[in-house]
């Protein structure tokens, strides 16, 4: 019974140290280390080479994602269909995303970009904005990350609403659910925050049709998945004034290509997919807790529903 680890962006030595402390009875191995692949029961991975999980590890029982998103795993046509995939839900991801959402919501709300432009021009001019209770913020996605972000925004006294696939009740947050309620949600939204998973139903959802239904001059924050957005439509909406600004942490192609027009667009803020990053300490504790559940004959928490993609 061995856990195999693969990631091109996470430090194996950090993860190995914290995993060993959290569950010392579990043998650990890096993807590139030699060993008996038939002993591997668990995989902790981020974007592993397509097809390799199925080909190399015939006795795999669970696949644990190192990140909140699992679309890259599910897009692998050779992903072993009988092996459950487990999403990463841990403290560092939640706190990091809430910080990111609060930071950029406040920047859009207070028109900080315009103030920075004025400073560069040495222009002293007061820009007035409504108070938070008069600012209508909309969250698409109300899972663990979205719920915590919504709590922070309501604490800041924003007028917060959510749009979800199925009904989600949350104190202080008006909920619009289902495809027949998305238009009503969009029409009242001045700052749109997107934390949706990438599925067949959400791919390309941030497009010209959706933007046209927002309050004119709305701000956009996408910290969900790059495949949710049509980047040419974002640029067109910004140029037409339908969107006032866009804050993008995720992109169709990552790293964002050098020649992308998003880099130099005056109304776009780019961050390099770092809104929320899994912590090796807190993440290892979460994985260890789930592994212990499995060893006790229980199912781990946060198993992906393959029918809906999250």
C-alpha cells in the first residue's frame, strides 16, 4: 500500500515531510522514483501525464487532486473510470481565495485602478463611489471556496447574491439557481465573481451573451478556471464599456502566451493563477485524514461526482 506523488509545480520534499508526519504508516514515493507500481493504491497528483495513471498503477484505489480543480484529470480519456477522484478542500485554499476575492472586489468597488492612473498623472481628483450596501455583488459558484468568500463580502456589508446549479441557502446571500434564473441574477450584478468548476455545462460560459445581461459597466473577477471564459469576448466587452474592468487569475492557455492582448489591455488585471494555492502542511493533513478514513473502511470526503464534473 503506497501513495505516489506527481506535480510539476509543488515541492515533493515539503509534501513528503508533512505527509510523513501526518500519516507515518503510509509508504510514500515520488512518480520518478523506482518501485513496485503494483503496490500503489493512492495517487496524489496535479496534471499527471495523460494515460499514465491507468497504465502504470493497476491496483489504484483513489486519486487525490492537489488542487481544487479536477477538470484536467477528468479530461484524461484514459483516466481509470472505476477509481474515485477526490477534490482538494483545505484551509489554505479557502483562506487564499477569500483574500483574493475580497481584495479585488474592494479594488473594483472603490475604482482603485482609476485612482492609480490619476496618481501617475499627478492629477488630484476625488472619485466618489457608493458604500458597500449599495453595491450589488454576484457570485457564480457557492461551494467551499465561494461560501467563505460570500461570508467575507457580507461581513463587508456588500449586497451579495449567488447563482448556483441547485438551490443553496446561505444567510445574507440571495440565491438564484438553475438556468431559468441566471438572467435575473446577472441583471442585478455590478461586480461578477466567478468561482465555478469547469464542466461541459460551464465551458465558455463567460461570453458575449452573458456579459450583455450584466449591469452595464460591471466588473468581472474570474478565479475559477480558464476554460470558463472566452477571452476575445472579454476584450470586446471591455472595449465596448459593457465591462468596466476584468480581474483574471486563470486563462485558456497557461502560462498566458506572451502575445496575448490581455497583457497590455488597460482595463485588465492579470494574476498568474495564484488566487489560492494548496498549502503543503494543511493539504497534507487533509489528505492524511482522508487516507485514514479509507484505512478504516470509510469513504474519503469530497469525492468528485463524475456525472456533474465536481
